[in-house]
C-alpha cells in the first residue's frame, strides 16, 4: 500500500496515517519532504564578538550592503572582511542583552539598541555611523512610507509603550510639530511594553507580548491612528516577526511567534498557523528564553524559519520551518546568534582581474563593496563562532519517522518499505520499531541499508514504525509499505 506523507504533525495521534511524529533536519516542500540545506561559509571573516543583529539591504543605485552589530561595535561587510563603522573612535555601551534594530529608507540606514544614541549611516557620504541628534533612544525602528517610526523609546523619560515618528520626509527631525507631522503617542489599551514593530505595506504593526496594533497614516491633525487588532495575541520579540513581501494569496504578510502559538497576519485576518506543532513546540522550547527566538525567510523555497532555544538552552539551538504554500512544518538543529535575508552578490573589485578587462566594465561601486551582479536573496545565520553562513549548502544527515502502521486486533508482517523518492539519495538506512499497543514503548528491531530503491525487513507485530535516514540531497513524498496479515489476536 502507498502511504503519502501528510506532514510532520507531532501533536497528532501516532496512528494517524501520513502524520509524521518526527523529522530531523528536513523541510517541507510542495511535493513532500527534503533534506534541509546546510549552513555554508561565504568567505567572510567572523565578527570579533557575538552578532546582535544584522541587515542586508540594496540602496538606490542597486549596490548591496551588509551591516552587523555586536554589543559594542557596528560593522560593514566587504567581500572577505568587516570594516568597523562604529561612531567616533570608541565603543558603544550596549548591555548584556541589547540587540541592534536596523531599518533602511532610501540611502540612509538607521540602527538603534535603546542603550546608546540612535545611529544613522548615509550611503555615499558617511564613513562611519553617527548619532542622530534629537532621535530618542529606541528599542524598535522601522521605515514606513516617508516616516521613520520608533517604539519603546527613551527621550530622557522611559516610555515603554510609546511610539513616535520623524517629520514627514525628514529622518533627522524629531521635534514634535503638527506642521512637520513629527509626533509621539502611547499604546496603553493593553498592558506591557512594545516588543515589535514591522511595516506591512503602508501600515505599521506594533506588537506587545499579548496584543498587537495597526497604525495607519491619516495626515493632520492626528497623523497616525491606531486600531487594536488583538488583546490576546502578540509577538514575543521583534526578531520573532518575519515579514514576507507576497504570500500565496498575493498579499504582504507577517508570520510570527506568540506566547502560545505561531500566527500570520495579512492586514485583514489574524490566523494561528502552528496548531500541528503547538504542544511539541511549547514543550521543546525553553520558554524562559522564548524571546530569544529569531526568524528569517527563504525567498527561494518560500519557507519561514524560526530559530529557538531548545530545552534549557538560552540561545537559539534548534529551528522549525513553515511552508505557507502547503501548511506543513519541518525542524532541525542549528545554533545561531542572528538570522537575516542575505543579499548575495557576484563579486567585488578584488575580483576585477578575473572578470573585467577595464574599470569601465565594472559597476560603479566603492572598493571592496558588494556588487549587485548575481543578485539573489538567501536565508543566512551568524553561527556561534560569529561567522556568517548562508543556508544554501548540500544537506547533511536527515531523517523522518513514519506513523505507527497496523491495527489493534491483528498481527501483521512488515516485509519491506519502498520510499517514493523524488530526489534519490546516494545512500540511506531504515530502522524499524514495533509494539503491541500505541501506548507501549517502542522496541528497536533492525537497521538495514537501502538496496534497489527499497528497504527489506521481516517483523510480525500489531504496530510498526520506521525511520528513514539519509545523507545529502533527498526528497520523498511517501512510501509503499509491504504489509500483510499474519494472525489474529
């Protein structure tokens, strides 16, 4: 009988046909499940300390730029090394938990950590970041339309539920004035500080831990109006909110982790998306460190990744990935400090001799700057050695485990499993398990190699389960199970 894969659904009954109770380093595809890409170096040197946030952007002339921050420094990436672009000759103060929040508007990059003065970098003019006079220290910063918005700020007074916006079209003007439309306010219909701020088309979505607000520009005299979207659902942190430009319905959407579940919001509807893994995740995640969860988006595959602290870990050590096109989940393990969409580029002036005969043939970008040729977006992480790696390498070890196959009132003989490979692995093994009742402990039987595209085994039992393990590229949609009656009980 052919058993198609429905998805990794750890919260389902173990006997649910096609519901996988476990996967390891596998991602959901439109066709089935595949080995997750490994993290590979792009040849860029490691940062000097833990990465506390990063942003890869494309400025107005098409040049790609990557910034990253540590507790005390801001850096700009070249083709192989980092340039310290910290303001002045000293260090930032930061804190043991501070993280950098970046945003981009036109040719200016803004960075804030709420401890140090908010920073700006004007591309084409700046050599280093510099303090932006008048802009409050803020936990959150985001460009929306012709404004720079902030949240959870300190302008000499701590305003954890406060929001503010720059003057219209002027990121340098932070003096409240109805004529310039610079203004400030508070969101206190619900308790708690603001922890997230993301653009959604022309809207600004502010998140608290258990509530969320939609901000809409309305012009003078109110400038921005806010509607409470939910007083029970919010996001755990800024980095746990993953904005996606276009979803399968053709709308911009936010995917985010809340206190109890994963959710999506597209400007019209707020939906839970994590019911298949909700119980598993809430037990597997170190909820005391849940706010350390970091998300990013894989534009090529359409996957949304969240890296989270597993067990007793206090930094992200595992991940789950959601495929909105099919509503399926995958998971794996990887320790990370930060995650982002990395804008790849083809080369820099260091590669000129090999690629171009004259300087006239090369795009007009600064020396050692990333070049937009070969442009694409890849999910990327900073690992615990502070090195940037893209999730684009050949898959390593991966596995998936079937549901329990059989029935309570009959003994069956399992004699073979033939996976339906959509991309066949170079090698693989299968381990089978068995038990008399779904409530009993599983007994490990045998591990066998793949031969002629199938795994051979002989085991009589009421309930059977198999784990298929592979190394390298693999994708499969289900398996033909050779099962026949072998007695009644």
